[in-house]
């Protein structure tokens, strides 16, 4: 059965959910997006994702022709129409159809698209054994050039790093910022544990403010674990006791090796597994 895709207020069969070749989302990557998850038919942190979508749009001077409440309702509608229980949702707002020039003022109206589909997860063994990743030579976008806080349709910065990771046999890759500090991975935030303290780069390291990152910080604090958002170097990752990545698709995934250096024991650490379990309880409990 064909999926129903939400496009500009209507739910249409996937084959009919199309955008123009003149859409500036295609021509220039001029648009914003979100990736969300549903668990048991309930969308995890829907309002937070929608808020981030609107903040991304505001940062690129794109006015979404719906209120945030209407966008939330449309997202729920797309999930319900496809009878999705555990799934992945991609919300996209493009600048819309324009001319073959950069000027966004020539674009008629933004295109609002919501795709609710099945989720493709990392293989189970990666969660059991932990990830081995490399540091990419591709630095994260300079915040003054294109802020990593904006989840824009131009993901080439991340894709170039991902290609480098894949060429090295890794499904993820670490990206440093313009100062040589640890930023984040291509589609995940990074955490390490050192002497029982949870460490993660601050937003001003030039990273996306991950919603899974926020949830994990809250979970850790509620469990009495000290959390510090501090600048980190590759060295801090190499010498950490434990590490893990967070993201909507990956959830909480252990990190066991960076650039051939074993992190901690080389096995998913106890605090990581504890946080992973708490995150699982939160999502499956539906909050
Ligand atoms: N950093 C970047 C650069 C991201 O794109 C995250 C961190 C994690 O954020 P959330 O809010 O999801 O906890 C992301 C996530 C995928 C995929 O298929 C993930 C993202 C974008 C596109 C695809 O894993 N963003």
C-alpha cells in the first residue's frame, strides 16, 4: 500500500507528492527539515522538534504558512493516516518555486512536506558492541558561515564527513569545529564519561542542539549524574572512560573506538548502558 504524504495541507499518495524542479529547496538547498520518531504511535518530543523547525526557518528568513500547533497536528495526521506505530518522520519546508536565481523573494510559497515512514535502525550488533569511528578531515561549518544550529536542506558538510567515515569502514564520523575542538558527528551528538561525569560539547562549539542530547542531559541529571557542557578535544575522547552518540535515529549508541584508540575497556560502559536503558524507558513510556 502506498504511503500517504502530507504536502501543503493534503494527504496524497507518495507518487503524487512531488515538488517542482524550480523549487529552491532543490536548486539551492534553500529550506529546513526535521527528523522525528514515533513510538507506539506517539511522536517523541513533537513540540520540541517543531520549535526547532521554526527556529531554523526563522534563521533563514523563511515563514512557514502554519502555526506551530497546526504543524504539530499535521505531523500527527501524517503518522495516523499511515497507521504508523514505531516510525520515522521527515518534515521539510522548502523555499518553494522560484526563478533560476538566488533571490528568495521570487519564490511564490513555501512547500510543507511531512513523510511518515518506517525506521531503518543501525544493526543490533552495533548497539551491543559499540561503534568505532574516525575523525573526519572535514570540519563542521563555521557558525558564522552557516550555523550548525540551523537544520537546513544543505547537508553537504555532513555528507562529506560521512563519505570519509564510510570510506574508512565507519558508519559515523567525528567532526571538529573551526577551532579544532570536538563538535559532533554527521548526524549525532557526542558524549563521553570521565570519572563519573558526563561531558558533551556546548552549543557554541558549533553543533546542532540535538533533541536526544537534551533528553539524555535531563535523564542524567535526574539520575544524579553530573553533566558538564564543555569544550572537548580529540584527546578528551581518547582518554575517556566511556563514550556514546545520541540522535533521533540512533537513540543512544555506545562509542568504543576513535581513530584506532580504544575508549575505556573497548566495550559499552556501565553508565552508557544505564542511560541507554533510561532513554528506552522514556521513549517507550512516551513522554
Ligand atoms: N547533529 C546533527 C548534525 C544532526 O543532523 C543530530 C546531531 C542529533 O539531533 P537529534 O535532534 O536527532 O537528537 C542530528 C540529527 C539520520 C539523520 O538519518 C539524522 C539527522 C538528520 C538527518 C538524518 O540519522 N539529524
